[in-house]
C-alpha cells in the first residue's frame, strides 16, 4: 500500500496545500487543495473519497475535481463521510448555487457522485484495503481513519481533533505502522486551539502520553498553520527532549511534508 501526501498544511500559502492523501491510486482521503497537484489521469483513477469532516480545508478541491473529470468517468465517484458531513456538502456546496448538484447530474439515476454515510467503528473494504473509522473530537462531527492491507500494520490518521481518549483506546489495540496527528496551533495560541478543538504542542504531549508503553512507531505532525509551523515544531521538539530526559525514552516525531510517499 502506498500513501502519497498531497497536502498537509493547516492553511494555504506558497508551497502549502491543505489536507489530502492518495492511498494507492484509487482512494482519496480528504480533498483539500493538495488535490490540485494531481494530473487528470490521477484524478480519473480515484474511485472512492473518504472525508474526515466538512471544513473547507478538507473538502475545497472536491467539487472542482468532480467537475474536472465528470465528462470522462463511467461510474459515479463514491464519497464516504459522516451523515452530518454529507448534509453539509449537500446544503453548502453541491446545492446548485455554490456548485452544481453532481449527485443528481446528469440524471438522478446516473449521477457523477454518490454519497455514502459512515459511522465510527465501521469497517470499509476497498479491494485489499481495509479502512476503520476512528473517533475524533472537533468543532463539527469528525472522524479519523486507520488504513491497512490484510495482515499489515495500519496507517493511522487522527483527522482534526482535540484530546480524544476513545481514539487512543482503539489505536492501542491496533498494529500501527505510522501515525499522522494534527498540531494546528503553537502553545501561545493554545487557548484558541482548545476553543476550536485542535491540538497545540502542550496538548499533543498529553495525547502522546496515551500511547501504550509497548507501542513504538513514527509519529508525523500535520495541519500546522504556515505562519507558526517552525514555532510549533520547535515547541514539540522541546517537550520531547524534556520527556526523553525524564523517562529515558523519546517518541520518533517527524514532520509531514507534501510530496512524501510511504510504502506500507
């Protein structure tokens, strides 16, 4: 299984693309502005889209991608999300005002997109890929995902979330190859992070403390705001040094970058 990072920034700027991952060639996880770097052939190869939640930085490219490939696909693009996320897409994007309702175009019987509701704990199967829907704690209904192939450790993505005991309870039961976890704000903005249900480095430290002691896997930081990215990573590395000094063990924390590819 190959994971290609299309976008992993918390906002846009030069060389900053918002959240989107291409799993192999056919599964898109979130549809932020990183989708815009795909070729038309890449987009045509996508059969399924999984959305963590309805915020614009995670869905902005979806209507534009559908428009780009609609004339050359023979089956509807399958979009999977929580019911509240699908309701938001229908009401605020595919509503005939902001964008055409591609769930009814060209006809309701043969549309360009098809919506499918998911729920936390559900297992989805896409060929050899197994996707488990994980809980998230965000300002709107949201989820994370664990993606794996049979018998292999999972690629785990928290989605946008704040402190989330239920997430760790489940993840500590899984074999994990790598974890992608958000840290949107620096510690100086930790109040804003808490109100908007995002992580700051101080909250991240508490969350990483929930990882079972026997578990050891690389942790990739995503969704940093471009204006604070360097500060956020410096604060994360500072608490890791302190933690390692006190406990004798450090987490393997790395920086997620657009364009990275991982073979799992």
